[in-house]
C-alpha cells in the first residue's frame, strides 16, 4: 500500500495509470442529509442527484459551477440514469416506482407494481442500449419515514427487475438480501449488482444474454470498508465504487487496486465533464469531484 497524496492510495501498480497525484478533490456542495444517485447530462453539462431525506433533487451546473434545486418535492428519489434518448430515468422511494422524465418535463411511470403487488422501493436503475431498464428493489424506502414512507412490503423479497423495451416487467435476478447498485460493463455483456443487506458487502456479476436475461451469477468482489452502494464502469472495464472510506477502484478481475480518499461515506458516483473524465462523488452531506486520466463508459 502506498499513499501518493492526501487523495489517492495505490494498492496495486495498475492503479498508477488511473490517477494524477496532483489532482485535487473538489468539494462542490454541502448541505444534504444523504446525497445519492448522480446522473450526468452531457448536452447541458449538468449533473442531477438526490438528497433523499430532504425529498429534493439538486442540479450542478458544470460550466457555471453553481448548484440549484432541480425538483422539490421529488418523491424521495434515489438512483438516476439517462436513457439512449437523453431522458432522466429515476428510482423513487416515495411512490415506490420507476419513472422517466420526458423532454417536455412530464413524467411517465415505467413500473410501480409486480403483478398486483406494489414494489418495495426502487433504489438504483440502469438502461441498456436496447431500451430495457434494470432496477434494484430493496426495502430501504419503506423501512421508515426517513427515506420514504413507512409501509409493509407486499412482494416479500428483494429482487433485481427488468422492464423490457415493450414495457413488460419481470424478475431478472433474485437471491439477494438488499440488492442495491447496478452498472453494465462497457460492452453491456455483464451486469454488476451490489448487495448492501449483508456484511461484508459483496458485488456480483451476471452475463447478459441477447434477450436481456441474466445468468452465470458469480461473486466479483467484497467490500473491505463499509459497503458497496452505487458505482460506474470506465471504458477499460474498471469499476469505481462507493465505500465507507471513499471510492474504491476495482480492476476487471475484481482486485481492489486503489482508492480515492473522501472525508465522508460515499454513496454513489458518476462520470461527467466534456470527456467524461471527471468523477462526481455523492458522499453523505456533499457533492465532490475529481479529474482523472480515465474516461467513464
């Protein structure tokens, strides 16, 4: 282990090409109760993220270096992503649903029930290039009134779901305590899923078939500090994931090769900037960012 600055920690020689020792960890905003779910919009050069307990979504204007409220109330939204058409797709704890914000600002409900039962509280969401939507559905939003509305679960288990391009909802993967973060590999041949319901927190990886089904589940990595929550892949297949002591960088073989040290517990990350080489970090009360010599997938 080698600490090369106050920010970076090298655990494997492969991490050297991922960092610049002189890079600065920028503290862009503070005042959240639990910052989560960043999504980047390249056309507008802005980032949207959730402040779940305060029931609002915030917007960071990259060019103006300014933060404002994007939506309030926001349905206790958690995770966000963008679809191939550049629309915002959100996992909402409050209404226990997955929604899409259209270009005119109207909201389309993509899923809120499985059969005749309400979902638990959709947590994180990713969209395949085919248009299929995958989301995790743990019960954090119905456990109490802190991140949603306290209620009894109706499904009785926590799954990863898939909404087909035709709008059909199905269970994509099960056998989790509390499935959480999701991310595709750069070529979309694999889907990574974390489980924050057990400690130490594992991350699994599945093969994605041509029809969108998931198979060949195997453990990819185990968190060494806190839990894996949200994460993203870079173009070389490394996973940049939240953890209790910052952001962990996992090589494509699952090895922890280095860390970005952050002074708060990290919940989620997202790549932005014109070249997608600035890592935005949602960490408890704050939004941070750091410029890297790698590019987000």
